[in-house]
C-alpha cells in the first residue's frame, strides 16, 4: 500500500448510525475504555513495576527500587500510589518498626497482565 487513503481504509468504515458509532466512539465506547486503560499504565515506571510484581508475588519498595536503576524514590512512590489508586496493585503495611510495606498485584492487575503480554508478543512479531 502506498500510504494513501483508500475506500478500504478501516477508519473510513465507521458505522453511519449514531447508535452503532457510539459502540466505538461514544463515552462508554471502545476508544474510551482503551484510553482509560492506557492512562492507567502510562508513566515511565508503571510497566516495570507491573512486570516485576507479575514475576514476584510480593515485593518491598526497596527491592522495586533496586530492580529499576534510575528511578527516584519520589517517582517510584508516585507511580506506586497511582497504580494503587487504579486498583492494579495493593499495598500491605505490616505496621512494624522498622516499617515493612509490600506491594502485590490485585485481581484487576493480574487480569491486565495477559493484555500486556499480548502487547509484548505483538511488538516482538512486528519490530520496527
């Protein structure tokens, strides 16, 4: 294909009926849901956090920081909080001194992992 738009371009086949279009483009349509999911995982350190917690059932903050050279404590804390607010990970504070806090994937976070693994497979199969 030479890069020109043709009658068979998929973006030209958007259904005409408003009800049908809203399934893709409406406020509760496919685009809105995928955009929401992408927002949840956007951020330089969110994917590394999710993949590390997928590989290990539970990790402490210090171990996550060691596993991701270059992340600042501030950014790690911010991304952990955002992932927790989106219910992708959970924070378990044992209430001990010195403080002992561990993170693990929630059921929602584990449900996201097949999607991320499919994205990885797509990337491997379609290198730039």
